[in-house]
């Protein structure tokens, strides 16, 4: 975390504050008209601030990881890597159109010619789709897929364990089309969207 590193790098300045406090006390200067905070106040606030940052650090790291993978697990990422290697038949480090289409069919994706063309256009280059862009494509296709329990856990995480999820959070981790779909299909709950009812309905079909 950049902020936490910056705070840690500035922590040695506390000794300067404490040294100034000693000098002020020696001169019997107990009132500073330029600042209402005492050196002791500064040290206490700094300590509390760093403690809060350290508490939030793992939560922020989890959220950043979730945003980066759109809810895909480590096992799913490993599977994506294996699948790419399996269908990179000519070992060029990129999937051409035929390789991509075969790959998608093997994953159970009902793809049409125009879908494959669109994926090649959006994620590929003249040399095909390399692994980084293939991973992005897979994250788009399966990032919000999974069991009801997996999805419910994901929604609970991004909603901070609340019974509703707010639109602003969804927009940070999903595409505009995905958000539009959820807004159109999720019922309203006080404070946001009722993801539990939507999941129950979706998996009952």
C-alpha cells in the first residue's frame, strides 16, 4: 500500500516533534498561538492513524484483488492458464481465431461466428490473443459465474457484509453492461439492491 509506506517513511519525523517538545518545555513555552495541538497530541493521533491503516490494509488488499480478478478464484485462474496452454496448438504464445473458437466450445460457451470475431477484435492483435488478453476475456465471460454460494459470498464481501449492494460499488468492478443488467433485474432494498433475492430467483430457474 503506497499510503502506508509513505506513513511509515514519515514516522521518524515524530522524534523531531518530541525533540521540539523538550525544547519548548525547557523554555517554559506552554502556549503556541499558531497551533492548538500539543506535541503529545500529534504523537497520539499519528499512532492511532497508523493503527487504523494497518487494520484496513488486509481488507483493502482483498478488495483490490477482488476488483482485479472480478471474483475469479485462484483455482479458476490456474485453469485459465492451463486452458490457454492447451489450445495454443502452434506454441506462438497467442490464440488465433480457430484456436480461440475451439477453446470456447470446450468450455461450454455457446459462441457464434460474430462472437468470436468480436473477441478477436476486442482482445486480440495481429498475432492473435495473447495470455494477458485471453485472461481478460475469460474474466469477462466467467467472472460473475459460479455457484449461488460463491456469488453470495462475493456480494457479501463487496457490500461489507450488508444485505444490499450499492450501484457505485458495482460500477467499480463490473462493466457498464453488467451493471445495467443487475439494475434492471435486482429488486430494491433499503439502501441499495437486494442481491440475495436476485440470486435465489436466478438459481431457481
